[in-house]
């Protein structure tokens, strides 16, 4: 008895040899290594399509800042009037954390 051999015994497929994409040496690896994985840090701001929406956002932001400053002034005024010592307000450094947040050991005596 003889074993049957298939027609592709020479290692070549009937459709022809496999074609591979030519790769450049080392360029793909560098691009992938520099990419940041995961979501990006920070808030996402989607640009509005209409100009009046931008104006509304600016007005809203301005009002929020004005209200917050007014509340801070009222609180410091009440605190300074109730104390027998003069009140000294220490402001935080801009850009680091929350500037309005209280930090232990930062007040002057």
C-alpha cells in the first residue's frame, strides 16, 4: 500500500507564497513606546458650536468667581469682628492644589 501525498508537499500553497508587509527597523516600536496608555488626565472641554454659548459660559464663570469672592469677604469680616485679636488671612500659592483650602501650620500668629 502506498500513502497518498498531497499536491502541496513542496511547502508552497496552491495560492502562492504568503506575502508579508515590509517593516522598517525600529520605527514602530518607538512610536508605540511613547504613546500614553489609558485616558488622559484633566477635564474635557468640548468647544461649543455657537458664539452665544461661549458668552454664556464666560458670564457664568465670572458670576461664580464674584459670588465666591463675596462669600470669602463676608466670612473674613465676620471672623475678624468676633475675635479680639486682628485676623491675618494667608492665601495659598496659585497653581498648587486648591488655593482656598486651609493648610495646617500656614496661619500666622
